[in-house]
């Protein structure tokens, strides 16, 4: 269903959402969602930057061969 969570189906997702609602409450849930979204975005950006740096470092070495 989701690219980053291939083994989670709809029932599991519903269970996670219900547990989050019970733990955080309806008032705090949007804030938690925003924080989680920002964290995921920052992680992806950092991963992308690292990948680009590695690629840039390896390109000159591959041209010399």
C-alpha cells in the first residue's frame, strides 16, 4: 500500500491510527502528525544530500578508469 511500509495493510494502519488517537488525544494528534511529517521530510532531504555527495565523489574516480 505504501512504498515505505510495504508490509502494513489497511487493518494495521487503522489499528495504529486508533492507538495514536487514544495515546495523544484528538487535540494533540494534528500536531503530532505535523511533527512526524517534518521529521520524515528532513530525513529524506538528508538522505538525498548524502547520496548526491557520494555520487559527486565517485564520478571523477570512474572517469579516470
